[in-house]
C-alpha cells in the first residue's frame, strides 16, 4: 500500500522560509498544501512563481492563516516568521488552534529560559489539548551549540564542563543576518539597538539552559555579554561597505557558573571577514572530547535542512512542547 505524503504548510516566506519550501519540494514523500505570508508582493501569488519554479504548484500564498488552517488539512506547519516568543505567541497559538503540528525556527522556542516559562507552559498545554507537537530547532540554536555537544556527551561516563565556540564569516550570508549583527553601524548605535533588543543574535541563553538542564548542572549564575566586533579596515559585502571603526558584527558570550567556575561557555563570533571560521566543542569529563568542524556548519542551508529533517519525528512524537533532545536526533531525510 502506498504511503500518504506528508502535507506541509509554510508560515513565513523570508529567505529561510523559501529555502525550506524548496527543500520540501525535493522530497517525494512530502507535499506543500499551503503557504502564509503578509508581504503584499507575495499574497495571492502561486507559490511556484514565488519560488521561481517553471510551473505553478496550485498553492497560493495567503495572508489569513486562520482561514487557511480551517480549510486545508495538513500534517505540519513549518514556521519561519520570528525569533522572540512574545512576538510570535499569537502565531503559534493560531497554528495550534488549527490542530497542526509545528516545527519552528524561532530561537526562543528551543527551551524555556526563566522569562519565557509561562508562555512555554501555555504552548505546551494547548499543544497537548489539540494533540499536536511543537518543536523549536535550527542550526544555532538547535544544533551546533546545544544538541551537538549534548550528543557528544553520550560516550562520557561523567561531564564536568562544556565549552563551545562558533566563528562565522558573515560576508556571504543573507542580508537580514548581516543587518541583524549590526554590520556597518557605529558602535554607539550597535549598543543602543542591543539594549532595545532590536537586533543581535537570539538563542544563546536558550542553548545554555538546555545544556545545563540535560546534564543536571546546577548553576549559581548565568551571564551573557554582547559586544560589537570592530572593522580594522575597509570591508565589503553584497549589501554593506564598511570602513575602519564600523561594526563588522557581533560577539555574544554566554557563561554558566557554579562555585565561581565557568562550567558552560558558549562563545559566538559572527562578523564580516572573520578568519578561520569553525565550530568547536570541548567536553571536560571522562573521557575528554574535542571536536572541530573546519569552516563551520553552513547556517542557511543547514537551517532549512534541520527543519525539514525534523518533520517526521515531530509528527510521530507525543503531544506537547518538545526540545531537540526529547526527540530522536534528526538525520538526512531521503526517502
């Protein structure tokens, strides 16, 4: 008997949303049955046209998610429309009330840090009531600085410390990311925007709390710092021209302390012109482990991949708000 295809709705058609939709189209056991975005230049258009395909898909972009969810049966919604939980809670609620499983790239959905615990409880409760599963995932957070080091500890008898470093050359990354890390700003404007939570990386604390939770690390203190990386000379990307003294990007460091000792450190450096980009993990324990990925994990391609590769596990999971470590580790979905 032929298996039914997994029916997918895409919520958010920015660069990551479009990349994810293209990847879903390449999977013979998946089909796109709906798309949501509020951009006026997309609403009403066939998704095939939006994606630059040669033929229509028969799926038109809607700006009314509630109506779409009510009339279109789907197994999962892939959500790529925001980062902050407070800002997207209404979207999540809309998806869950529509009875749809949810895979989201929203960074703050990865794990409930103290300020988001109540919203996370509401999401979990509603998901259980509707019999669906919610997962926040991505490359960072969702893999490099949390799921990957936690997976490495699977061969350890005991773990005392976890240290992760991610260095990303943002020169070739998409425009929204270069803008988000402050490329081209003055240091003064950078600090103002960071204080307003109007820009910057989101998710470092979520990664840190997830690691501490799974390893039963009792932390006395959690620190997070965000500082600009300053260009030492002229730099140019497809979107920005920087001069010496301009902001080239961001350094975001999270530290979990116990007894005055840093037992979890997450060091993210993402800036234009970064030298020797890489991802590295160091586990202090028995045995000691060290892993370095030269060049680092390609953020945009890998984000689309991990969203799509997580779909089967989310559909099969028990209802509620899950984390990347509650479900089987995703692998490349190649039916």
